[in-house]
């Protein structure tokens, strides 16, 4: 019996170590399950998943609405006036100062209008010429072309 006693003691120690290891492992798993459930019971877990799914669907819908609004804003921004330039000049060398002007109002693609005013002692004339891609179907003066910010041809 002396030979079997050390073997039994070693076997007992091995089983005891395995038992303690299993208890620690189960405790660790139990903490992970509690963290996953958020303090809910396992029967409530289905309700939690359904609620999370509903919240995810609402977030996706909100995201799609925001994306639509962003695309709308981007299309509107392309049409905003972003280039405004005024050139003052004196068209008549024998009269007053630089009271005449040409002002261009253009969007991102170079579309818009150029307004010109010619001042003389007798009258003031105002002209508006439509602009597309920084060019106009109407003849542009040097000052109007300068207001558009493009070189003369």
C-alpha cells in the first residue's frame, strides 16, 4: 500500500488542480455571458436582440435620409454664386472718372450673368449678358471678359 498511496496522492492533486481550473474557467465564462446579456436574463436576450435590430434599422433609415439631404445640398452648392468680380473703367476718355463697371456673377461651372453699366454725362446704360461656361453668345467687351476672369480671345 505504500506504492499506491503516492500514486493516489498525485492523482488526487491532479484532479484537484483540474477541478479548480474548471471552476475558474466557468466563472470567467459566466462573467462574459453576464456582460453579453447586459444584466438581463437569458429569456430577455431575444427581446434585447430584437430591440437592437429595431434601433439598427432606424439608424440605417436616418443615415439614408441624411445621405439624401447631403446630395441635395451638394447639388444646390454647385449652383451658388461663387465668383463675383467687378471691373471699374472709363469708357469715354473725354469725360469723368471710372464710373462705369462690369460685374460678373458666376457659379461653380462658370454659368451666370455679367452686368455692365456705361456712365456718361447724359445717361446711364445697363446691360445684362447671360454667361455659360465663362462665355456668352453676346459679344463681350474687354472689361466684361476681365470680370469673367478669363483671357481675351
